[in-house]
């Protein structure tokens, strides 16, 4: 009886690592990136099948990294495997965040959008954040203002402006996500934007933009869309 040849897991790992080091991350498919992460936690054996299953189960690489710890545990992953995935997520976010710190967000706008998309696009609940800026449009603070089921009535203009005054901010960018994935603004989003801009004007605080983040598309700027 002819048995199938055993998988050379160690040789496969070495080839995967070498391809990654020689050609960069673009040389690896999404499941291979996950496979590489999981090899850190599994000394022997093939992790390719598990990586492919996880990508298929969650619908993509980003969705997998954004999954919460409880969900990953229910998928049968070990604490070490979950830790490897979450450290990759944290590293990506930290890199994007540090690219925006101490810089003019209006100049490094793509870096800001990349960071916001990575941080907020796959959230299952809505979140409103404020990016507070000084007179030179440098970032003072990036803060979560409201969380949960966010609607127009839940976002209190007074509280947003009170926080801006407390930080001595001269301008701000309001950001929130749409868990549906579609960043198209609702009428309530547009109305809120205009009310906040009008209320901020007498305080000499400028609302530079209101950005909506959704997983399906790039972040949407209400200013660029003509609503501000």
C-alpha cells in the first residue's frame, strides 16, 4: 500500500520565510501571511489548512485580524495563536498611528485615512472620534467621544466643543464609522456636520471635516462631498 508522502512542514516554512524576506509582503497571499503568523506558535506541523479556513471563515485577512478575542476562541484557536494575530493587528495600528502623531493631518491626509480605516472600518458598533488640532493643524489628541448605537441625538455638539475647548484646540475633525460598510452619509450625518460647524464658529474653532469610515470603501469626507 502506497502512503502519501509526509508534508515537509519545516522546509515549507523556510521557503515561505525566504520568499517573504526576499520579495516582501506582496509576495505572500493573505492565507500565507496568516500561516506565517501561526508558525510562531506551532513548532511543528502544517498551518496552511488552518490559515485558509480562517480566511474563508472571516471573509478576509483584515476581518480576521479585527475579530474579537472571544470569537477567535470559539473558532478553537489557542491563546498563543490568538496572541499572534492580535499582535499583528496592534502593530499595524501602531505604525499607522505614529505616522500621524505630531504631523499636520491636512498634509498627511492619506496616513490619517489609512489609520482611521484600520482602526474603525470593521467595528461591529458605531463609534465617534474627535481629532483635535492646534493652530498649526498638528494633532493634539485623537479621542473616542461616543460609542454604541450612534445617531444624531446621541452626538452632543456641546460635549464635542467642550472637549475642544478643554484641549485648547483650534480645529477638529469628526470621525465616525458605519458598521454596514457603506460610508455614504445619511441626512442626519449631514445635518450634524452643519450644526457642529455653525456652533464652533463663534468659539473660533474650525470644523475641518467630518469623515465617515466603512469597510466597503475608502473613508468619505463630507467636505469633499460638498456638505461642509
